[in-house]
């Protein structure tokens, strides 16, 4: 049982050449898809990292006078060294939690081209199927 019709005028060499040309075209298209996907992912990561950095700097600038006020207010009651230590420890703990949360979110999203990876697997199976025929 042959997969090709008997009246096909093309030779086996021509069919194989056509298969190779189509495979080359498909691979080129997948490379372009990977490039596009990588650019989109890098753009997303860069944009959001920039926004986060700007927000962090603005937050820091606004928090400094507030923290100084807290240290001074507590310093009148428990001493300036102790109040500086307590406020610093609390701020450091909050910063550590935020840092871990941000890193976890960045690790959760893969920048690898997922769509292209799936397409390459499909192409591999398609090529195997074409060769088996």
C-alpha cells in the first residue's frame, strides 16, 4: 500500500527534493518565530524591570524621611541606637520578603520561546512521518 498515487509523474528524487525544500522553509519560519518570541519576552522583562526599578527608587526616596521620623520618635523613648536597630531590622525584613517575591515571579516566567519549542516538536514528528511514507 503506497501513500503516493500511482499516476504521480514526479520521481522519488523530485519528491525528496520537494520535501527537503519544504523542511528548509519550515525551519526558517520556526527560527523567525523563535526570534520574535525572544524579542517579545525580552521586551516584556526589560519594561517591567525598568518600571519596578523606578518604583523602588521612588519608594526609597519617600520612605527615608518617614523612617528617620520613626527613629527620632522612638529614640526619645528607648534611645536612638536601639530605635535605629529596630527600624532597620523591620525595613530589612520587609525588603527581603519583597526581594524573594520578585525573584520568584521572575523565575516563574520562562523567557524561552515556548511556542517555538512546541512547533519544533511538531515539525520533528511531521518530518519523521513524511520520511516513513
